[in-house]
C-alpha cells in the first residue's frame, strides 16, 4: 500500500486542460496521491499551463515564484514539496523552464502525463526531469480510470476529450506546435469512459477537442466514425441526459453533425463555433480555410435543422494588417449572426507562428480600442439573447448549490447559468423552470412543474 500524499493541481487555459488535470489526478491516485485544494500542505504541485497568449506564460513564471515560497516554507519544516510544470507551456518551453526556474523539479508535455508516476519517482531521486517528446503510445489507453469518488466530487457535468491536436495551422496559433497532429480516440474507449461517468452520477457530457468536429476515431465496427455518429452512440448511454461538444471548426461541420442537431434530444442547442474575423482578407491571412460567407452558410444550415440553436464564437482583433474596414466587417458579422455570447482577444504574436513575422502589426492602443468596441457589440447581443427568456419556460439541469441558501444553480439548454430556489435533492435532475429575472451574469427562475424522475433511461433520439 502506497503512502498517502497530497497533490495540488492548478489549471490554466481551456477545458482540455481541466480534463487533463483530472486525468493527472486519476493517474496519480494508485500511487497514493489525493487531491488537495491547498497549496501549502501539498507534497506535489502541478501547474497545468496554457501557451495560447503571451500573458499566460508570464503568469506561469510568476506562479512558480509564489510556489517556490511555499516550497521553501515546507523545506524549513523538513517537508519535501515537488513542483511540476505540465501542459502547453511545458511542451513549448521544455528545458528552458528548469533553466529559468530552478525550483521546478519536473516538466512534462501534454502528451506524456500518463508517465507522471515514473517521472515523479525520478525527480524524487534528485534528477531534473524534462519529458516533452511526443510518445508513440496512446496515453488514453494507459491512463488510470477515474475512481468513483473522484467522479462524484467533480459534479454531474463532465468533459471528455475525444480528439487532440490540430492540423489546421492558423497563422496566429501555437496549438499545432504544442498539441501536435490531430488524433482521435476510438469510439469504444470513449463509450467506456462515458458509461463509467454516467454510472457515478454524471448527467451531462461535453466532448472536447481542439477541433472536436474533425473527430474521426475508429468506430465500434472498425470503420472511421464522425462526431455526429459518436454523439448518436453516446445519446444511448443510460443516465446521460445532455450532450455538448466544443470547440468546432466551421470547415469541419458536416451534414452528419447538422442532422444530429435535428435528431438528438440530448444534444443541446448551443454551439461554440469560432470565426475569429468577419473580413475575408483577414480570414485568408489567418489561413482559416473558410470565408465569411462559408461561416454564415454553416450557421444558417444548422438553424434550419434546429431553429432555436444559439451560437457563441471566438474573435481576434488587431491581427497584423487589420484595417478599420476589416474590423467593421467583424462587427457586422456579429450583428448578422446575433451571438448568444463570445470570447474576444487582442492578437498576441506567438514566437514560431507565421503571423508573428508579419511587419504590419497593429499598435497596442488600436487593438485595445477595437477590443472594447467589439465587446460592447457582443454584450448588446448577449443581453438581447438573455432578455428574450423573461417569463418563458425551459429545462434546467440542476448542477450544484447556488449563491444563496436554498438556491441551486443549473444550466439552461443554451448554457446560461440559472439560479433556482430548489431542494438539494434535485441536483442531477432536469427541472422545468420559468425565468423570472435576467441578471448580467445569470438568469433567475422558479420551478414550474414536477421535475423529471432521476432518469436512467437512454436520452437519445
Ligand atoms: N480550435 C479552436 C478554433 O479553431 O478556433 C480554438 C483554439 S484556441 C485554444 C482558442 C482561441 O484562442 C482561438 O479561437 C483564438 O480566438 C484565440 N487565440 C489563439 N491564438 C491567439 C493569438 N495568437 N492571439 C490572440 N488570440 C489567440
Ligand atoms: Fe489553432 Fe486554428 Fe487549430 Fe483552432 S484550428 S487550434 S485556432 S490552428
């Protein structure tokens, strides 16, 4: 029996990192590690990092500085605290991290964390360990499965990575370099994971991938699957009431996926579909492989199949060479689609990406001004989207205790947070809720009917 030890994992960036952090904890559990929310009593601290924008990297180094203080305090008490850096900064910076921050014991890339127990053992013997080579083995095939108690603790909504990496090479993006080539997990492996989650009480699964709709994993019949087919299969898993997926690329939205939106009751009517810009000139310079018209056609096609479908997106402002007219094209695209929400970023030059080499960089103050203008338009649409629900009824999957005593918080089909007065016994159930008030960050509602019985029936087509 291994000695009980504590691991504190801090995740930066996207949902894929949140998922990876859970899987790191799962993989360390058989070696006796239990997760702790507190940094100070940890035997091992893992920073699961993001490299997508400049500040993220600097944040990691300042975080390492903060942890070093805790490490020194632990050493003064005769306790060893090991520091590991994982994720995309680890992948991109590698050896540089142990050179720049000598308190770091271990650097592990995003494809290698299944080796953590062995790497920690080596670091424990005083070696500075850096493992960022892309491995030949499939980490998902060897990672330890999550323990039931860990799943229960993580709540009724879970991410499941089904696809990793990217072959698209948008000129601004580091992902193809940090996460490597596109790889999809086999359907069988995903079904087994989702069944395990459902069995421990998970009711909503979000399939994730850098390009989730490029999914092409091996099907149960041995032929390549598609995301649409995978969603149809998962809708049959008893206990799974809701399915979502993110992040999609407009070019990879196929007829199969569109049809799934019409057919599957469990597939929620909310799609995150990054467009980045509304200008064809900029889209071409970004190597997005789709035009503004292509994007609008995909949105329209999906809305034919599922008229209430809501969209969110990602935008970059101030890409090199972006003119005021290009930027206005982005603003008008927001008006054309009427997004329910969106993330927007100032372009951040990433070393090693083609766009960073372009001379015509937009001055920082212009980027900041455009970001403000874009965010104002996005906020206007988000408010209008939310406002239309006042007095209306929809299904809410009740998730966890809310902000106030007696409240639960849940998610609408359109991913809005909804605060509802309801007993805790309804966590994990879908309730019919009437929206009574629309706030800036969440909606407020009242139960308007008998909640559905705890479903263990298939929630599919
Ligand atoms: N795969 C997704 C797609 O096709 O759009 C997104 C992946 S990326 C992790 C998330 C978002 O970060 C992107 O959609 C983009 O808006 C933003 N992003 C990526 N690189 C960036 C950069 N160099 N500067 C600013 N924002 C960036
Ligand atoms: Fe990055 Fe483009 Fe790939 Fe998305 S599609 S991960 S933005 S390279």
